[in-house]
C-alpha cells in the first residue's frame, strides 16, 4: 500500500494543506525532562498495552472512507491565522478498519473547532430524510498540551445518554498533536429521531485548556425498509437483535454525568420497570482511562480488581477490567514518543453484559442496579503463604469492596422490543455464582546489603456462574412462546510478579559511581473470559440457539534498570500482549478479532513498537521506530 493512499481514522496522507494550516497556527514549546520522567513515560506506555474486555461493534453495515476524510478537512482548517511561531504537526492515530457508507449519507456539524470545556452543549436537528438506518460520529482533537498535562478523558452525550468515551491524543512538547476518529452509533439512532436533540461534552479527567475539538454526525441509509423490522418472529429476532435499540436507559447520575466512585463510593441507580414487550436487554459500561484502572495490577494491595454487577441484591455478572486507553504520566520530546494509540484509545469501547436472564426481575417492577469495585485479594504481601482459602465461596453483594481513587462509571441499557409480543413473564430458576482465590507472596531474607534481594507474588482468581430462567411470551395471535435460558460464565485471572535486585562494585566502592545496582522486573498477567447462552424450547427441551463469546490474552512485561551515580540510567523494557476475541453462534464462528502489540525500548535502539490488527475482512500491521512509522501494511 503506497504512502499516498494511506488513510488513518478518516485522514489521508494527501491532506498536505491540512497539516500546513496547523503548522502556521500553533506555538512551539520546548522542555527537557529528566531521565526518570522519561522512564515513567516508557513504563506507562507498556502498562497500557493491556486490552480490556470490550464489546466488538459487530455487523457494521457502513463506515467511513472519503466522507470522513472530507469531514476531517472541513473541521481542521479554521485555526487562528499567522501565529508567531508555527508548531510542527503530528497525527496520532489508532488502527481500525476502514469503513464506507453504504448508499446515502447526510452530515451535520455539531461542534466546529471549539475549545474543549466541561459541559459544553449544542443543539442538533434531525436530517430531513427519515429513512436512515445507520449513523456514526466523527470526533477530531487538536492537542497543544505540554509535558506535565495528562491525556483528557472525554464523554459525548446525546440528550443525557453517554454515547462515546474517548481521549485526546497524547502530547509531545514543541508539537501539536491531532487525531480524527469515527464511531458507529447505530444502536443509538432512537436518540436522533427526535426533531431536536441536545449534544453535550463532559471532561472526566485532565486539563482541557489547550485542546480544541470538532464533532459531526453522519446518518446513512442501507436502502432496507424499516417496516421489515421484527418480522417474522424467530428466536434470533427475540434474543439476538442487531442495530437500533428501541429504548435506552442512561446509567448516569441525576445531572447526566458519570459516577466518580472516589466521591460517590458506589454506583447505584434505580431502573424503571421494563415493558413486557422487551425481549432483549444489554448493559454497556464505558471503559475508563483513569490510572486506577490502568495501573491496579502493579500494586501489591488489591492487585486483581473486578466489577461485580447486582440487580436487587441478585448477582448478575462480573466484569474483569484491564488497562485500556492510553494514560501517560508525562511525555517527553525523546524517541519514546509513539504516534500510534493503543487499540480502543480513541474509538473507545464498552463492557457488555447481556441481561436476558434478569428479564423476569426487570419486568416485575422497579429495580436497583449496583456496580461494585471489589478485590478478591488484599495486601497479599502481608499475608503468610497459604493463608488465603482457595476453596470456592459464593459471590455476595457488599463483600470485598475496596475504596478507589479515580474510577468513572457510566453507560446505557439498550432495550429491544418485539411488536408481536403483548406481555411477558418469567422466573429465575437457578442462580449460582462462586469464586475461588489463591495468593502466595515470598521475599528473601536480607543477610547483607550486598546480597541479592528477591520477592515474588502469584495471585489467581476464578469465577464460575450458572444461571437459568424460564420465560413466557404472550403474542398478539393469542399464542404463547416459552423458553428456558441457560447462562454459563467463567473468568480466570492469574498475575505473577517478580523482582530481583543486586549490587556490584565497578571501581572503588567508597567513591561516587563505584557501585552499580541492577533491578530486574517480570510481570505476567493472563486472562480468560467465556460466556455461553443456550436457548431451549421450554416444552420439548430442544436447543434452539447457542451463543458463545470469549476473550483471552497473555500480557508479558520484563524490564531491567541499572543505576550508577554520575551516569545515566541504563534501561531495557519488553512488553507483549496478544488479545483474541471470538464469537460463535450454534457452534459456528461468526467473528474473530486478534490484536497483537509489542514494545522494545533500550538506550541502543530507542523505542520500537509493533502492532497488528486482524478480523475476517481486515488486516493491518504497523511498525514504529523512534517515533516514525516505518512499516504500514494492509
């Protein structure tokens, strides 16, 4: 693939005028960070190479090619003219498939090159053509951040419903960094069908003083008649609907902002009674970029963290969070800067939980949804070996909760209704959830200051949940449909950390620089998650539909640091992660995604990053050496 035709997030390499405009419009900053600050930037980048469990945007029928490119150009050519000193422009992008609008589209600009500020709102009028059945947002950022400011975490709302949690491109002193990203919001189309909608933007984290942004809505049409929706009635149309949801329930505080768990202490919200026509409901929570989520696995206290979900004290599911979006401490002007965002950084993604087994509760009346941050193991370094009981125990509400410093929770519940249904009722007939935990910590005794010191930690957590419900639908033709729904969830997390330090003389041990200390760090985090649904005919017990989803990855990270007074630190860092997401329907694979990321950094080669992204229809690999994209292959 030639450089001329390369397209990243809707911005093509031919957009020379686009870059020239920005080079005329930004101020140059210069800074020289300390070696330690550089190291913190490197290690933070490695730490975020862990991907969260996220909901894949499946069956996308459209995307953005030339349309998004034109939108990007329109947005980003209105900066102030002739600043004193131009700042070079760096495009920071995220690997994702190139998508195309199907037939017709209509684009409306909501914000155009405005300074980012918390609570900024704007009105939106629905397009005149009413036959659209798809939509996407295009979000552009211009970041003139300095090295001390963190990446901003931003949420976009439509009529109080959060629709996108994204982040600004990370900065490089003396440069302006830009990004242009698109997101499919077809499930949110109900929010755009009102004559007038209100968009708003909330800054969850970071400083927005030096950030401008633009946002546009593009509606598309596949040419398929909407009247065909929901017919005929099948087990698939009942329980695995795709596309636009009929109703959305925002999961936010009363003023339509995300819950900040460090202040509220918990996420708790009252849900309205679900309509009896509701046949499918899915909860989606946005992943966050706060350091609490990114760095928790580095800590000795609560090194594994989980999000337990309850409805009326009934256990529903567990989310196993991993580091997701990029969250640097400080960025310097060295070769450590990488102009490629980790997957999910800009486009964002969500944790998805299917609530089909909880429908009997949700139909019966108002309910209370609660999300709790828990840790199955606390202060593992103070626990004697073998003191943690590995036997399975039930997962109960309000157990193992931990305080958090920074954790934002928001999202939506999507409801799909079926026109053929008059009323529904059901009962939960089985609900068993157990967890087994083990943890071992060891530390070598210190006989002398010259003796090597060692410490290691191994923590594992396993969750097994089985739930069954019986559901009965009464239809307009006076017939009934009854189903038994079985759900099996398994989650396994294993974290291994080890550290070894040693000293040696490199001259006179009593003179400055006469002693060199070397520290080796190893970290391995493995995660496996699998959920399986079986839909059976309640009368014959015949299996009508099975749906399986799984996520797995190993993360490995190894580092070596040598310090010697009077000399620069010598460091080496390797980090790798291979994530696989699979989905099967009736035993047949319908989707598979693999994302591979690796990083190598030392004083000899600088920073080398490799990224690979592969789905059924899209494959891309990328190599970045010392901040420059070397290999870009489709």
